[in-house]
C-alpha cells in the first residue's frame, strides 16, 4: 500500500460496523491490489462504493462518501 492508500484504509476501517471489519479489509485489499497491477477500472470504482457503504456505520456514510469522491478524483489525475 502506498501512503494515501494506508490513510484511506485506516480511515475506512475506523468507520465500518464492528462485525463487518474483515469484509471491509478484504474489499480494500482487492481494490488496492487491482490498483497496484494497473487493473482498477472505473467499473471497479462504481462497484466498490456501494459495497463499502453497506459496511459502514450509518452515521459515517456521508463523511465516507465525501472522502471516496475526493479519493476517486485524485486517482484520476
């Protein structure tokens, strides 16, 4: 993981429902692997967001959506 991914990883895991942490870790690891291999597509991003949002604590969803949007924009540059 690069530094940005590590920050994103920690940020997300702090906001995931306690019983969903392992699922969130696996989802993040898969996406980071695809990014490292250069195989992470726009379609992957579109699938990632709803999956991850479903694992979040309800009160953290809007905060995480904002960060995901920022992260996606940064990836595009």
